[in-house]
C-alpha cells in the first residue's frame, strides 16, 4: 500500500468514526469564542467532555478523602462487630446457663 493510499484510508477512517466532524465543531466553537481561553487545549478537552487538569486534581482530592473515610468506617464497623459479637456471646452463655439451671432444678424436683 502506497503512502498516499494509506493517508486516504486513514482520512476515510477518521471521517467514518466522526473524528473530523468533532474536531471541526470544536475548532469552530473555539474560533467563535469571543474571549479566547488562556488554555486552548483545556477548552478542547472540556468541549469534547474530557476532564481538564483542574477536574483531575479535584477528583484526586475527592478520591483521597473517600479512601480515608472508607478506612475510618471499616475500623468503626470492626469495632461494632466485635462489640456486638461479645454481647451476643454473653447473652447466649447466659441463656444456656439459665436453661441448664432450669433443667437441673426441674429434673431434681420431678424425682
């Protein structure tokens, strides 16, 4: 395949996939912008729906905050589970002891 035919195939691919349309629209929007943005690349990214560098930093901070909160909640859950397990275990032991006493007392009284 020659260099020219490769270029033509690539151009057709870009056209079929909508890339040429999207780039044309974003460049027209940038051209028609009354006040040109200081960062044209961020404008293009935002227009196409990609996160800008500021968005990425905000998302990283939110992620870090959520990871910290998740760690805190996991520890809290472990403490609550341990506390509840001890309470259930204590209640279960008390119930078994009460049944044993009832059986022992009931068994001696019936003889």
